[in-house]
C-alpha cells in the first residue's frame, strides 16, 4: 500500500512545527529569526495542503492564520536590516 501523500505532507508539517518550537525552547533559534518564521510558514502550508483531502474547517482556519502571521513576520524581518533606522528613532 502506497503512503497517502496528504498524510505524509500533513505529518511533515506537524514535525516542522514541533521541531521549530523545540529549537526555540532550547534557544537554538530566536523567535524573531527568519529561519523560525519560515519553518512555521512551511509547516502551516503543509498541514493546510493535507486539509484539502481531510477537511476540517477550524484546523484550516488556524493554518491560514498561521500562514498570514508568518508572512507578516517574513516581510517585517526582510524590511528590518541590521543598522537600519527603526520607526520612532531619530
């Protein structure tokens, strides 16, 4: 029997969520690092994709919210360059 690609991707996303959180707790990653945010974006995207076959509206809603928050974090991180003036600083 072949593995179901939707389950494989969903479990991969779940693993990425747990890995990112574990690395955060170990202080191996910073919560505002690009790596952490991208891991969460990828995790949410994979779980969201798995929901196309195994529909669950509340789970889909949280994944879409997680994707939006991750995209915001990525954009914010890319706009903030080291040494750049921060809003409110003169």
